[in-house]
C-alpha cells in the first residue's frame, strides 16, 4: 500500500489520501514538539544521581537506548526497542540485586537506586527524542507508558514459570525512592526488597512459595490512571498471598490493619499534590475503608528480625455527623469518612487501599490474604546524615537495607505459612 499526496498550486493546500497504516513515515500524524524533561528527570543532572549511575555501571543504559532509537526507522520498531530496553533494565537490576552479573564498584548489590535513576535516564531519552518520521504526543506517551511498565517489572509477573504442584504463589510490590528534594541520596527499602525477591522461592512450613514482584512510581497521576489495578488485576485470582510494601516509620515495621479512601496532598516525586477522595472506577460503590487480610497476629508474634513489627490499628476519620478529623487508635467507627488509614494518606496508603479494594471487588476477601506492610525508614550511619555533606552510602546504610530486606522475606514466609494453616493447605 502507498500514500498519494497532491499539492494544489499557490493555495498551498495539501490533499492527502493515505491507503496505508498510519505508522508509516509518510502518512504519520503531524509530529508534536518534544516536551522538556519532567521534574524527576531534571534531578538527573545533579551530582548524586550521576555518581550512583557511574558507580553501578547503569550509566550505559540511556546511551544504548539513544543509539537504538536513532537507528529505528519506524514507530513500530521504536516500540520494540523501548520494550526490550525497559525489560532489560529490570532484569539487569534484579540480577544485580541477586548476585548475578557485575556488581558495579562502590555500591552494594542490594541498592535500588541504580534502577530508579537509570529508568529516569531512559524516559528522558524517549521524552526528548525527535525522530525523522515524526512523533505525536499520544505516540510518545504510549512509548513512555510501555517503558514504565517493562522497567518496573509490571509486565514481567508470570507465575506460569513457577512449575511444580503445590508451589505457592506470592505477589510483592515496592516503591521508588521519594522525598528526593529533602535528600537526593535516599533509597527505598521496599524497592530494594522487590529486586531481591523477584523470581525467588522461599521455603515455608507450608511448602515452597515463588515470589513475583513489581515496583510502582511515587506519582499521584499514575495511580489516578489505574497503574495499580492494571498491574494486579490479572494476577490476584491466581496468587495465594499478596503484600504491598513501602517505607514507613523510623525503627519499626507496621502491618497496616485499615486503609482509607483519602489523599492527603503530600507532594509526590513530580512535586504535585492531590487532596481528594481516592479516585476509582465506580465511585458509587466505593467504601471509605478497606482492611487487611494478612495474618497480622502471626506476623507480629513471630521473630522475623531485629526491628519490631506492630499491628497498626490507628486511623484518622471524620465521625458520622461530624465535621472535624478525629484520631482513632482502634480503627474507624461506623459511617465515618476517611482522612488517613493506618498507613497515612499518601501513596503507600493508596496502593494498600486500591489493592485490597480490588481484592474485594474480585470476590476474594474471604479467600485471599493480602494487605500492606510498612518497613522502617532506611537511615544512614551517624556522621553521614547531612545530605549537603554526606556520602551516597555507608556500612550502616547497607546493613540497615539488608536487614530490612531479610525481615520482609521472613514476614512473607510467616504469612504464607499462617495462611496455609488457616485454609488447611
């Protein structure tokens, strides 16, 4: 098929009849100007991200993507390039975290930050790329969305690889680093845990369990667009347990009993704030609260590591008939309006709310253990706490992250075992 283009004299009018697919260069929609890098991507030019990328060897990922995009003759080929490079970045980060492949000098293998900064370097390449065949804003957005999914492991969840009768299936999620304008060196132990556990098999008293993981952005907009539901929906009916994990309070783990349908407005990684009811499909049937079905009693009682693990039952609500928020230490009262779940009113609460609401809407509340776990805040060692003068890592920082990862693994092990006992599995 071909494209016939006719230009009419001095009027300068073009009549175009395209008989081929719009993905061809000649018949593509008019190109839009490439947008400027986003807020997250602008942080890439600071010294700490450059150091982390160079020390880990992940500074090669963006130049490779740029070369391959420059050689792409069509949008279809560009889609394939972006999908391959995003998936390769995820696998490279998982392999590094699990001791496969080169570690990179200066940073421990368990570090989640090379993945975060390398992903942003890739998205900046796609966002600013201007191919000769032209690219519309919609087409660029689709490339970026595909890159986000593949580089976060969201398209890599596949329990068919588990093999073996009786092997349990566990889904665990983590988050990107956040509060980067307070300390750009920050790491998120939940993201590091996702890399360390992805594809691994843990041994429980109820038998072996395979863990699949994914990482989510700290951005209100992605959650509004349904990234949580899109990622989890295909898998919840096929898993034996799920746990959304994020960084929470200093010095402790929390199993969050109750999740609230409220966004408290704290700025995300794009410095965007949202203060509103959590936006979901079918808001007419949206509850103010959802609850964990993780075996919290067994988790709290078990010796899982050096950090204490608490059953967190507190919420903040507007009582029925009231107008002012009230802190309730033992969960919400009937008819109340959510203002904060046990995990607060930021995106950690929201992923817990969305995941457990999805569980309930799929009719799995009585059969699927799932909920949210907050890890301790990952802290630097004494003498390295000032972001203006501190180094990007130190022995205590590494020890804390490794201990948190190990304790999440132990918590999951206890949860799978306890869930198996409760169902007679």
